[in-house]
């Protein structure tokens, strides 16, 4: 499994779980040593006599927020559908108002 730590736009960190060499989900911890204070790392969670030796410092990566052409097209299509629905509802409202006015004159 690939390590993925991302520094989100809100300033928080997000990451996907990864597996160590034993196939277990690696544990994520925060370093308390003076040299690496508060730095994230992950390691093998197995007991001492069965550890695979997996250890990795985690480094955040910036996330670029890009709209793909597919996303833009999907949003555009949704906007068009919304506009069509609004136009249809306006047309129905005018028709109902006209019918109501015609009914009032007949009374």
C-alpha cells in the first residue's frame, strides 16, 4: 500500500493507511525525541520478536486543487439542468396564474 500524507487546504493532515512488510496496518505515531519533535512516523505494529523492521518518517505533501475537465463538464451539465428546471417551473407558474385569473373572471 502506498503512503499518502496530504496537507489539506484547511491546514489539517490527512493520510491513507499503509501496510508494513508483515502485511499489517502500520502504526502512525508522533515523535517525542528532541531531534524530531512532533514529527509523524509509522512502523510495524507486530510484537518485538516478529517485527519486519518497517519504519518511515511521514512528510506532508501539498494538495493542488484542480478541476478536471470531467468535473467542469459535470458541473456545467448540472447547472444547465437546474436552469431548465427553473425555466420549466416558471412556465408552469405563469400557466397556473393565467388559468386562475381566467377562472376568477368567469365567476
